[in-house]
C-alpha cells in the first residue's frame, strides 16, 4: 500500500459528489443501488496482483496493448492508468455471449470457460475488417474494444462505417496491399475453400464444445490480416498443430486399443482362475460328502451289526499246576 492514500483521478471521478449540502442520504441510496446492480459484473473482472500505479512502465504498456489500448496516445503515466481502469470497467459490463460471438467470428483459440478479460484480450488481437458473420451485439463489443463510440441500438451499417473510418488511410492502404499479395499467393497455392466448424479449446475436464462460427480463415485472409510472412507463419503453425494433433490422436487410439486388449486378457485369466477355484471347491465338497457318508455307514454297521455277537465266547481254562513229590531222605552210613 503506498504511503500517499489520496485517491487517483481515475478513482475520484467514480466517487459521488457531496458538494451539495443535505444530499448525503440521497447519494448513499443511489450508490447502494448502483453497487447492488453492478457488483457481479465488476467482480467478474480479474483483479491484478498489484495496483496499476505500482507496475513498471513496460509492464503497464504491455497490459494496455493486451486490452487494445495504444500507450503512445497518453503523455503521462496517470492517463494510461486511468485508460486501463476504464477499459476494465467496460469489459466487466460486456455480455459474455457477445464476447463469445466476437471470439467465434475471429476464430481465436480460447476455452469456453475463459474469463471476460481473457476473451477481451483475444478480441484485441483481431485485426480483421471483414464483418460478415458477426452478430449485432458482437459488432458493438468489437467497436468499443477498438475505441469507437457505439450504442446498443445503433444499426449495423453505421457501426461498420465508424469502424472503417477509425481504421485510418494508411492502415487501409496497407490492408489493400496485403490483400493483393494474398490474392497472388492464394492463386499460386490453389487452396480450396474450407468450411470447417469452429471449436473451442478443450477445458480441464476434457470437454471440447463446438461453437457455430464462420468458415476457417483461408491463407488469403490470413495474409491480408497479418501480412505475407505472418500469414504463412500462421498457416504453417496451424498445419503443424493439425499434424501433431492427428499423430497424438493416433497414439492415443493405439494406447486405448492396447489397454482394451490387456483388459480383455486379464478378464479371461480372471475367469479361468475363478473357474479353477470353483472346480477345486466342488471336488473338495464332494470328497467331504463322500467321506461323511462312508463314516455314517461305518458307524451304523458297527452299532447295529457287531462282529461275532451270536457265537458263545469260549472259556479259557487254566491248566492244573503240578507240584513235584518230595524226595525221601537217604539213610545214614554206619
């Protein structure tokens, strides 16, 4: 936060005028109603990490160019800061659908969920003066982004007339020169007219919504907008991107096919393993049943049919014990 807390001229002109006595209540009520109506739109603009007045001069000029502001028109730094602030407030008041109309018309690569400032920065890069296929609300947004005063109810021919007048003589002459060169290059190359449908960039979730827009720009239109080398460079980049995307799609398809084959083989092995385990369980169960039945039969036979129950058990008689007779004593000798 800077030491000087006094508001800048860009902020002072947005404050209510309290010079008239006794008007504080009315000013507060009007300010509350205004903030309640426009709070959502003002918050939609991206807030910078630092204040605009704290940015270096080169970063401030780059930021102004990103929003379609010519920094050379402003002599002092404070005027450039005020212009950037006004442009951000204007962008916050735009309708999102109108911004998307201009992006589709200019065929700028953006995601469908991009913020308003991101869409406005892409619109500022559009230099085309062919307004075929652009809606009325998109034409109003384009005119305001190019610094032209445009009303919502202003007819399309008047808006186009203002835009062509704002282009300037030398810019128009340069565009005509590029158009002649583009016609020659297009006739030499012999590029056929293409009508590929516009597509947004994929979102982080992987979805790629398709938007309705004009046909893709031909090499003639690209050279007319960006010059000979710029148009050829853009076409080479697009061709390289298309080739790379095609190869990536082929690689992804092969990987998916291999993964499907691996899943199929794993499923087969899993089915075989389950079948073998079920077979082992069946064999174990039948063996247990058979052993149980045999055990029951054996117990039944042992209990009801004992071995040798009808035959008398022979008595074992012990043999008599024979004692030897005592011997007679011998006569004594005389």
